[in-house]
C-alpha cells in the first residue's frame, strides 16, 4: 500500500458465509492477505464445508452452493494453518467489525483454538467510508479506484477491493490518519467500552450492562435480580468463554469493576 504506514503485519480478510448470525452461521469461503511493513504480501484462500446446507439467500449473494463445497474439509481442518498465517497481525477489510471478526472468532472457538480481536488494531474501510459517504464496497471501489468492482462477493475479489479502497481513501483524504494506530482509533471505537471480546457486556457510565438482546442497556446487576435465567442461557449457548465467565461471575454476585485490569 502506498499511503498506509504500519509497524507490524496487517491481515486483510473477507468471509463468505451461510448467513449473518454469529452463533448459528458458518464460513464457506475465506481469503486473507497478509501484508508486512517491509512490503511483503502473501495470500491464503480456502473454500470450506460449513457442515450444513447453504441457504439459497446466501448462495444468491456469493454464488457458492452446496455442491461447490461437498467433500471439502471443515473450518477446524484449516484452523491451525490460518491461525499461524494471521499470527499477531492487525486486521483489515471492509465491514469486518460487525460480522467477519465475530464469526471468525466463533469458528476458532468451535475449533478449540484461541483467537480474538483483543490486542489487534482494526482497519475497517466500511466504517471509514460510511463516515465519508454511506454506500457499499462497489461504490467505494468506483469512487476511490476509478473503476467498477468485478466479481463482487467472491472473497478474493472483495478482499483485494478492500485493500485498494482503503489505499485510495488515504490518497484522497489527507485529513484521515495515515497510520494503523490512528485508523484503529476511528474503526475500533466501540471496543473501548466492551468488557468481553464480542461486546456482549459493555460499560455505560462505569456500569456493566448487557450489550445485546432484550436486555440491551440493562445493568448486569438488574438482570441477575430480574431474570437470572437469561445469564444461565448465555452459559449454555455458543458464546465466547470470557463472555460466559462474566455471566458466571455475575450469578455468583461477582461483578466487573470499571477500570480494573481484565483477567
């Protein structure tokens, strides 16, 4: 990239999936491009058997059908290789904060491997683009790269486009930070209020609250008093271990303390 300065590797990636539910949907294709400050560039791409039918609504978006992944290995088969490829790199892409990163975290968790956005800086070109003018990746590619995006919703094309779009943004908008730390400050703001790596529990005015669902914004202490069964449901469901630990401790009347170092 011509316009981004960075001090450690950045892995730009894109997922094609069976849907948009982090607990229930699975990855069917992933492309990751690892870029280093020295100018190195390496690609890792795989199609993956999700272990369940791919809905027509998803196939209509990315073009991958059940027959295309039949007989292919599942995510767990590739997990260690992908984890080694990513290493300690920061993460980049287009729209990765809301779905791609949480779903990737969930897939690694199901594979029994530890992977988290914690400690990684996030470069989400969609967040930056929506700050500047709210449109999709194709429109961003047209504006900042000067041409139409071909083969949209194929993971390789999309991740290549996200790199080009981010680089184009930095070329056009001199007021944007041109370093990873500065862009992370714009792309990763909500993580600052998160108690767990998925933001299921968050800080609001120093009080731990639920960050999703019917009790979104309700204090953890109030949920324990009003409906402790909701936290028990979290313990039984497909959430990250640290999310479950917050719920488990709350049920034991042990609540997070604002400003305290995380365990």
